[in-house]
């Protein structure tokens, strides 16, 4: 399970970083850390459909305690854990080799079938304009449309595709391992979205080929908008990047 690997690696890097602020909320949960050189903000999308009755098992919140819950069966604990892992990752991330492009620009014309995991309208629209054959999977029924397939079909259809663009929320709901394993034919397996702020080196040895996420550059303004529940409210305070694994 990749989350166990993330936990192990992030705990090593968390030493020397201090937990400054955190929040579990909609649409994103966040964790803010500070070290000698700077502050860093990590976020993770909150998935309401995954949340059940929650009893807090963390008596004294700390960066290490959050990270240790990365492989918890409790979705709230997992969400805060990934936000903490992302905060650590963003503190150390090296963007010198990043491409400042949209994820869909990576796809060459020789690719035919693409799986889009998570109904992401802007990405779907851009792909349709290039006439790719799309399989669009979504777990949340509220986000279904006439072109959307249930995520239960991912297992049988992923081996057929040439590329995968997956919402990085697949890390939170624990399906990332299955996606990477089943997409054996795919030339590109890309994770996209703010939830994918994980250090690229954490994906070494997996079938994940690219991570497309965002670096928060105006932390105070971003946190203000996150607290106000703005779905895309902190995008202006961030810079999108794509990194090849």
C-alpha cells in the first residue's frame, strides 16, 4: 500500500518541522508546517462520501501523529495524514525540473484510449477537443453525467487504456495501488490536483509516471480562502506544475 510507504518516508523528513496550523474541512483539509527556511502548506481534498461517524483517536495533535494515521481505515484520519505528508513534501520539493504546463499537454497524438479517474470537467473538455477515446470514471453519484462510468468498472477497463489521468484523491480513498497495477499498458499514469502535492520521489518504483499539482506561494491568503470553503479559491495563490517521476 503506497500510503504506508508515504508514511515511512514522510516521518523521516518531518523531524525538525513544526506543526503551525491545521484544519479538517470542505472542500479541502490542510496542514501548515514551518522549518528553518520557510513555511509550507499541504492540502488534501475531503471526500464527503467517504466520511462516517468519527471519533478522534489523536489526543495531542502533532505533525508526526497526523502522518502516522496515513494507512488508517478512517477517512478523516487519512485525509489529515495526507495533508500533513503533502506539507512535508512541499517544504522539501525541488521544482527546478518542473514543467509549468497543464497536464493534458503531456499527451501525444499517438495515444488513443484514456482513462480519466474522477469526473474533472475542464480536463475532460480539453481531451474531448483532441478526439481521444475516453473512459470517465467517478465514485460519487452526484458527479455523474451521461458519459460517466462507475468506478467499479476501472478494474476491467484500465488494462485497455494507453494513458491514465487520475485525480490525486485516489490516494485518499486507497485506490491508487489498484490503478497503478491494472493500467499495465498505459504509457502515462498521471496524478493531478492539489491533493497530489506528494514528493515525486515517493512514487519511485511504481507505475506512476507524472504528478501534476500546485505549489502554494501566498500561504496566508490561501488559508483564508480555504477557511471560507472556496473550492477553487486558493488557485490564484498557487502555481501549477508537472513533474516526471
